[in-house]
C-alpha cells in the first residue's frame, strides 16, 4: 500500500488541466526573519481553497465508472469536505459529507454550495470513522478517506512535485501534519527527487499525535485537540500515512495557537496571503525557529486559506505583524 514517485506522477497526469498549479511566493522579510531563503507554496489558491482537492479528485477520478456513478461519501471538518464535493460535481456524481457540528460556517457553506448533502455529528462524543464507514455501507457508495488512502496521498504529493519543479534545489521542505496525507505524499515525491532533502512536519502543540507516535515508534491516540487549527484536530495518524512518515520525515515540531495567529498576521501583512490556522502552521514553525534552517533553501506549504472574513478578523485583531 506504499506509494511511489510514479504514483504521484500518475496523479499529476490526472490533475493536469483540472487542479490549479499554485504559485510559489517569496518574501525578503520572511527570508530576513528566518535566516533562510524561503519559497512559499500557496495552496490557498487551489480549487476549493486548499490542497485537499488534489487527493480527492485523484481518488474519485480513479474509481471504476459504475462505482463512481453510485456516489461518494467523506468525513471532514471542512477542506476535504469541500474538495470531495467539488471533485464529485466535476466528475458527474453525488457526494455526502459527514461534518462536525462545530465546523467553520464558511467551510460548511462552501461544501453545500458545491452540491453536497451534509450530515453532522458531534466530534467530541462520536467517532466519524465509524459513522462514515457505516453510512457508506448502508448507501452503497465509495468512502473517500481524508488521508489514509494511497490515491489520496499520491494526489497530495503533487504539491511537492510542482514545488520541486519550480525550485529543484530545496534543502528543506516544511508542511502541516494532520492525518499525515499531505506530508506523506510530499515526502514521497521530495525524497525520491532529492534524496538529501529534509522533510519536517508541523502540528499544533495541542494536537501532536504524529510527533508522539514517531517518538514511541507506534501510533498514539490522543483526545480531540483543543486548537484553532480545526483542520489538524486528528486524534491519531493514519495507518498508511504513519508507515510512510516514520520512514521519510526528519522531524515533526509543534507551534502554539498564538504562534499560528502571528503567522497568519505575518502572511497577510507581508505576503498578502490569507491562510487559515491549519494552513499557517508551517510558516509559524519557521518564524518561531521551531524549524531552523540558516542559509538553507526552504520550501514551505501553506495548505489552505479557508477562513471566513469575520473569523480571520477576530483571530488577528490587535496582532502586530
């Protein structure tokens, strides 16, 4: 079930002309603040507002026609929800999305806007994997998991494939870690193309299940994290993603919610980029020195920008760049 560079390249072929080739942004201020030469892969400009579209489309497009025609189901706090809904619409099928009751309103509205049926659950007392698997079985539709699927991981890995095509001589790649699909796909592509590269993951301090799991050598389960980074509120790394990440990641570091907001503010003021909390964690790790790479060429992924204007304003009010 491990993915290879060829799997990522196959995903890139499916996504060609469908997914956005997102820009790589630079900032002298960011370079001076970190002591590195930083290249920001802005997945906030991806379709659906986040990298998740890559994996969702690759998965659904790969389904046999008769399976895809029956529809798909996914569980997500927002970005995967939007991605599956949009990919399903583009591929002519229906989508049902299981979302937590406290999911950000902007993400719920966008998911519904793409035509998906939404079913809610309580993330604090109910298990989305169990509910999702049960619903998919009852309805006879394909379950599109948010990260623990080879086709999803391969799709996410096209983020790094594009970045290294634009900036082939990177020394370090830094990306957010939730369930681990983005960084597993990116690490697969990056280490195959540039074996000496260091791939570093970033989690919210309150939700460091992957960091703990790597330290323990096995998957560790934690309580639902209390963090503003709603896209990274996983309670354990995926089985498939953990298998990849424990082999390929150089390190996983953490940042606090306050540091995440500071990074959001910095990105808005200095790079004119809107990042949601989950999307800003990798930049936060660079700004705080949690990832230190003096004089190195560093690629960093902003994984998404799906945050409503009111929420963004409330989080960043009074923060100095």
